């Protein structure tokens, strides 16, 4: 840590929360988090330029000089936040977090297409960040589930937390049953 090269505010007129900063291959910084701002988040041409309501996740990218190049909302009408470091792959960016929405974008054809309470989500954006490619819910029917980290190595992995005893896909896993109170989960897609 030496000389500050640049600094900037980012957000709108309501509450904005950044939970992760990461740098892509070119060293361009990106941030993600949650917002309640109706303006100041999305840029023209982004896949979602409208606030969905009750809090949305957001993703933004800057150049190495601190100029915002791209920003998008990510969410439906029920509220969400991006909670972990995005995974960067040759085919795009993978973001994970938590959603209360039954209308999260691009879940048709995903692993889990419905959300009954609060599910983790994984969203795949195109490499140029201009479109949502595919999303999926991942969660129990009656628990609160959150994704904290996405990693891509051919397959997509998410790390998260749940307090639901019916998390899908755990049969045959190292720990196939819920331990109680709150458990971590690792899921592979």
C-alpha cells in the first residue's frame, strides 16, 4: 500500500453496499453488492437498467483510471444482494448471492427454477457483460440460503450458507444430512 492513485463514490440516493472488490485479467477493478438506489447504478446497454424493488444486487466495472465502464442491476421484485467474489471464466462472469425474488432473471432452464423463501443464486453474464446468459436458484424449500463465493474451473462451484434441512443434491455427499442451526454448503454445477 503506497500512493493513492484514484478514489470515487459509487451509488445513488439510497443505501448502497459493496461486499467485494476484484480485479480481472487486465487489472480492471470490479465491485458487487446490494443497492436500494433507483439511479446511479446501471449504465446504458447493461442487461438490467431498472431497479427491481426491495433491494437489488449490482455489479460494476471500472477501468484502471477509476472511470466506470459498466454497471447493472441484478434482481427481481423481492430483493437480493451479491454477496461474494465473482468467478471469471472464458465464457463470462459468474456471480452468487441471496435472493427473495420469485422472478429472478434468466432462471428458465436453470438447475432450480423456483424460489419459495430465500435462495442462493448463481448468475452467468456474458464475457462483455452485456447480457445475462443463465441463472439458477439454489436453495431449500423452507430455509434461508446464501451464496458467498463463485469459482469456475470448467464447472461452476458456489460456497454458501443454509439453515434449511432440505438442500437439493446432497444425497451421496460427504455430509448428506443437515447438521443443525446453520451449515455451510458447496455446490457444483
